[in-house]
């Protein structure tokens, strides 16, 4: 609100007294100051929420990269492997997946029992595929089977 606006207001034939205009302007100034402080508080809350979100996102990315690195290195237990890694050094690295891979290789030499070294063969299913010595030319009909049986004797 501008002072000229208040000076232009007339009550009857008289303009508003200077004391009234000063009181109105002081109250208006306090209202503006309170609004600015509230805006600053909300801006600070926004910045804090943004920082918290960035930290959570960074932690989530690190956890995902660690799980992917352990899976790639064929680790047996993510928690056990993570406990032995220097997470501060990994977090400080620019290339986090590369740092995890390097740490996994170093950990494999020291604590090989935490990793699977031999690939697990697929389970064997009987009667699948071709096997040597197994007959595949069975007769198609009952008459053919009987003929084959009695001719062999």
C-alpha cells in the first residue's frame, strides 16, 4: 500500500491525519515482514527436504550398485560382503560401480569363501536329450511290435 493512496482518502472534507497514515503504514510493514519471514521459512523447509531426498536417493543408488556388484561377483551374502568393504572409500569414488568391482576382486582374494567360484551345473533331468545306447526306432503299431518280438527268437 502506498502512502499517497492513504493521503488521497478523505473523511468528510478532511484528509486522514498523519498519525493515522503512519499507524496504517507501520501495520502494513509488519504484515509484509511477517509474510516474508513465512516465505523464508517455507523456502528453508524446501531446501532441507531437497537435501534429504538427495541423500536418500544417493543411498538407494549405492545400495543398488552394491547388490549388482555382489551379484556380478557371485557373492553369497550381500550383508556379509558389505560389512567387509570400505564403504567410505566406495562412496568417495567417482565411478561407484567400478570401485565396487575393484573392492570385490580384492575381497575375493582375501575371503574367497564368500563367493561361489565354480558355476553350478543345471540339474539333470532323466530321459531328456539323446543318450548313447538307447533305442529310438520303436515300431509304430501293435502288429509291428508283435512281429518284431517273434522274429527275434
